[in-house]
C-alpha cells in the first residue's frame, strides 16, 4: 500500500471551469481524501502564479511525499512529481500564443518533463509526441483519458426559445480553427434560414488575438457559459462542431455525445482517437468538405439520430472513476530518485 502522502498542486483550481479544470476537478472528486490539495490563498495569474508554484509550493512537499501537478506546470525543485501534460502546442505552435507565454514554456517545459518521475497525458497521440520530443523511455509517459459524468451530461430539454443551432464550445483562439467553420457556414447558410451557429467561449489570456471574419449571418457569441448551463446547451444543438487544427484530447466531444448531440470534428490531433466511428471527421483545412458534412447532417434527421445513438454508446468507455483509479495506480508506483 502507498504510505507516502500524495499532494496535489492546486494552482489551477481557482480558475473558472474549462477543459483542464474539469479534468482536475473530476479526478479529485473521485480520489477524495486520499490526497491533500495545496493551493495559493488567492487567485494568482502570470508571474505571480509561477512564483508561488516554483518557490512556495515546494515547501509543502516533503522528501517523502509525492506531488501531482495536474495542469501542465509544476515546480522544478520537486523530483518526486507526476505531471499531467495536455499537449505540446506552446512548443509546436508558438504563433497561437502570446510571445511571453510561448517563450516561458519553451525554456521551462523541457526541463520539467525530464525531471519528473512520470508524465501523464490524455491521448496516445500526445504520448507519442512527448516521447519523441523529449527522448523519454516509454514507461515514463502514461495515457489516462478524460471521462464524462453522464449524471450531468445527458439528453434533456434544450434551453427555451433557442431554435435550431450548431454549437461550438471552447476557447476562442487560433487553434480552434473557427475561420474555417465560419467559411463553411457561409457556404450553406442560405439553405438553412432556421439555423444559427452558437459559439460558446471566450478568448483566453495566454492566446494571441483572433479576428473573426465579418459578414457571417446568424452567428451568436454566447461568451463564457456557466458550468450548470452547459448540458442543456449541448442537448439542444442539432450538431456539435469542433474543427480544431490540433487537440490533445477534446473533452467537449465526450460531453456533447453524452448529451445525445451528433458530433462533427476535425482530424486534428487526438480527435479521431476520441471520436472513433461515433462521429463525422473532416480535414481541418477543407471548408468545402466541412460545409458538405454540415449540410448533409442538417437535412438528414436519420443521420443525426444514428450518430446520436453511436455517441451515447461510445461515452460508456470513458468514466472519471476509471481515470482516477488509473492515476492512483501511477501515483502508487512512483519511487524516489
């Protein structure tokens, strides 16, 4: 049995709920009192957050403890550490991020990854990249996928007065490839006068500014949607669309499937791994192909129903309890260096 204390780097827990925070919150809910969470006394952004993580957090970690850093960063001073790394986009595509953010990760992340005992990621796609980029042995990187809480995310009545809509949920950032989505929508919009697009999300503070193309009709910017309102928003959509250039996992895909919403996603990153044959996949750089798929789904209720049923079956393969237990086994196996 594990005798050493497991401490969680809780720096990310004061941020509002997005994909990373969902992953961490749900895992911690399942782990319960098996771990101790350490976090700053108040929300710290940017340099202040990094300073707390690098200089204050290590004081809470004894040489006999194990630290889980669940959100892409952790203290270099702690070697008995398990790091969850969601993707390598700041290193592979610095043009998507503000220069200071990309520069920090370019200098910091390689050192941290090579120092920790184990790296956890959410997909085999990212695992292969990590092993190659940092020249790590295979047993140092473990895949633990996300899950979905089907007691919250399930078929239900949609929000009242919304009409028919396509839905995107995520940060409004260059990686999400919204220009191609809106270009595809412009091609088919005249054929669907009763349908709109809802974009749910905001621009994160670390991303470069993204300019939306103008003259797109019936595009609704919902902003940040509170967590309690998300399931109904998913459930009310005709389609959920995630056209990203790259995703380390793509948690909104699972949430949409659990709500019975058919999924159209790109072939970018780990999305094919998550979607499998339970959704439609398109080239992220092909607005014509995306337009055809969207149009086919909008006009064919049977097609939408088929992918709704397949998606609800697929999410049964993903549970937060299973993910948390796999993480716990990793933490149990971590030894001192």
